[in-house]
């Protein structure tokens, strides 16, 4: 009785030593009692209270599930919480029984938070129970409400399929390396990944090249490697690619003149709807499709710069036609007409057209590489092959120009391009194509295959050598790299090194590799743990950029007060949740009903919509 009434105490007789001995005796006897052992067995099974509650509320599951689908639809479509009550009213008007409660925007928030947490628990329980290896991708940004946030992604295998998983969006107290590291580890721990599991299964870490992330002395990557020595740290290849292009722009003369002209064209049409409308009219007269002109070679990635150069090339005649008309437009002042006359004159020079053709061919290759590296299925070995191929192609353009530059050179010889007369300008100098392409090739090789120079503080020479060895070892898993004839023991040394590094069964890995050499059409089961690790090493941080793009859609100027936790739940459902037609909410509803009210709970106050009353008479007429 004293245990059931929480009145367990020691005897008041004797000294403290005797009292403690008395308590230990009672604890021991209780641990050996039949009631305690029965309680232990019962706790291993599903709680009888939970089962009883679910049986009583069995009829409420379907009604509550309708509300869950409505909230889920809002999260998938990035709709505000205020739409939830209107959607409930719409479904009630269509004859669906939606209950009498859980109709407010606060209920929508709680339902989405609950769904996201349950989904996160299912995913992490799968990773833990299956002892899956994982990689982490992070990036830091600022929301519209001026809050610093850290986005965290995991890459792991689900049914032997490498999958990128949005994990969480966490608010940062500061942007220091120490705080980012602590926040990341706390996020992983809060999600259920304990220290032993992280130490055993944490394969790789990817981030951008910010000093807080890749600082050699105290960056996030350095701190993580001190804690987990076998961790692979990877600087996003897309960011490296942009840095290589930026290095070339700074080094080569006359590139700034080209970019300043395109920035001026961007400003002309970005700030004036009138100019945009006039350009569209001229393009329609010339039967030309006008593409949007943006900035070039700025903070945006190479694909955006290529779209701008491509738009100028395809709209060349329409732009010249508009500049020519605007330069003699009587409704404009003399300064405006002089500006348009200068733009028109620049487009009539052979130098600008040749520079445009050179940038078109170069950025087309860089853009294609950038977009390919952003693919979710990109592996380290394939990325290495694509980067080397792109560098060879750009180097070959020194001797053999690309298609657009050939067209520009031919037009310069004819002194005409699409009906526009071209002249050589003594005041303008072309971009030296040989110097530009050679510089770009060198910068790509230095940035993409870092050698630990002072320009790359986040990557030491020792780490670069380790990554080179790692890449060479992984290359033996690619049948295209196998020599002919294939030796019996080819690649086995590399497989042993990889198995030792990632703590895999060396014997099984060797047997799997031998089977793979005999039949490369299918990856053997014994080799799949090693190939899965190859697929888990992230080569790009583009997934984090996509996450921040979604965050900016959710945290619009009208929703800038939404908390980071709510944004994280909305992002989790949007990025990880299945389509609505494939989502079964019943499991989530049942876990909800154990702690919250059902849709038809009579104890809750019904939620009513408030409408303006000044048009009641008009509505009655309609």
C-alpha cells in the first residue's frame, strides 16, 4: 500500500546509515515483487489505456482525418493558416461532416506540427533501428523577420535507395562557428541520434565555403573532424564553381566592361515597365520571342548568368531596334536619348558581339555543369568525371572556338549581324579569348581540385591527399574504369582500404566485389553497403539552397511573424511528405487523439467565421 500511495519512507529509528539501508532494502524487495515484474511486462506492450482510448474514439478517426487532410493540403501548397477555416467551411458546404471543433487556424498549426513530428520520428526510428549511415548538409541564412536560421539535411538510404531528407530548421543565437556546431549537434541529439550512433554512422559533412564553416583553425568542419576523425568534409562543388568564375572575372581585363553593359541593360528594363512594354512590341514586330534579362556574373549562380547572356543573344535585333527608336524618341529628354544612343552604338561594334559569343559558349558549359552537379543522384566519381570533361572542353575552345563565337567572328568579317551593321571600334578592346579561357581553366582546376593553397583555407594538403585516395578507391567500383583484360585481384586493395575506413566486413566486401566483377549488371548484396556509402557523400549543397527558397516562399512579407519551429514543420511536410493522394492520415490521427480532442468533442467551443455586416442586404439579394 505504501508504494501505491507514494508513502515509501525509511524507519525513523536509528542513524542515517540505518535509514539508507532500510530504503535500499525496500527498493530491492519491490524490484523482486510480482507486481513490479508484471508492470515491466505490461510496459513492453502497448499501453492498455491507449488502446482503451482509441476504442472509445474509433468513430472519430474518419472525421478528424478529414481535418488532417485539409491541414496537410495547406502545408503541401504553402497556404497560410488563415485558409484552413475557409476550406473547412467549403467542405461542410459540400456536405462533408467535419465535426464541430478543430476548425481554427490554431488547430491547423497544431495539426501540422504534430504531423511533422510524427513523420520525423518515423524516419529517425528507421535510421536508428536499421543502423543506417548518414551524411549531413547544412547552410545558414536570414529570414525576412531578421532571424538567423540553420537548415539541416540528412542523406541516408531508405530500402537501399539514397534519399535526401530535410531534418530541421533551427534558429541560431549567433553565427559563430562554435554556436553553429553546438546547434547542429543539439539538433541531431534532440531528434534521437545519440552520441554513440553519430560517432559510428556519421559519414560526411557538406557546407559552403564561408569561413565560419570551413575555417582551418576553428570552423565548423574542423570542430566536427576533431570530434569524429573519420568524417569526410566536403566543400560544395557548386560554390567552388562560382568562385572559379569569380576569380577569372577579377583577373581578366575587359570582362568588367562586358558585365557593366549587361547590368545597364538589366536596369533599363527592370526599373521601367514602359521600356519592357516597348521592347515586347518591337520583338512582336520582328517575330522574336523575348526572354527575361537578369544580372550576369553576380551573386547568382552560373545558370542564371547564362540565361541572361542567352536572352541578349536571342533578342539582339529586338534590343537594337528598341535602342534605335528610343534614341530619337521626342518624349524622352536628351540624357535618356544619349544613353540609348550609347547602348545602340555598343551593340553595333564587332568587339561586343565577339565578347557576347565567347561568354555564351563558356557560360553554357559552366551552366550545364552547375545544373548537373545539383542533381540529387550525383555521386563523387561521376562529378569528378564531369568536371574534368568540362575543363577539357573549355581548354579546347582556345584553339577551336565554340558555335556562338564562330557565328560572331563570321558576322564581324561580314560586318553585319541579323541585319545590324557592325563596325570596329578603336575605343573598345575585345576580351582576349585565349587569356580568358586559360585563366578559367586554371581557376577551375585549382578550385574544383584544391591543393591546400592559401586561397582555400578550409582544405589542407593532407585532407586533399586523403580525398584523392578516397576517389581513386571508389573509382574501382565503376565498371567503365576497369582495364581490359581484367585481372583477378584488380581493385581488391582499394576495397580493403574502403572497408577498413568505414568499418565494414572486409571479407564480405571482397566477395561482393568479386561477384560484381563477374556480373556488373547487378550490385551484389555484400557490396551494397560500400556502394551506398559512395552515394551518401554529398558533392553539392544545392539541396540547402532549395530549402531556403521554400523558406522564403513560406515566410512571405505577410507571414514574417511565423515562428522558426512552425516554418520547420511546414517545410518538413512539404519536402518529405508524400502527395496527398498517397498519404494515409489514420496513424497520425490516432496518435493525436491520445493527447488532443477529436473533431466532434462536445466540450470544445465551436469556431465561427466573422464576416463584414455592411453588405448583408446585398448578399440576401444575391
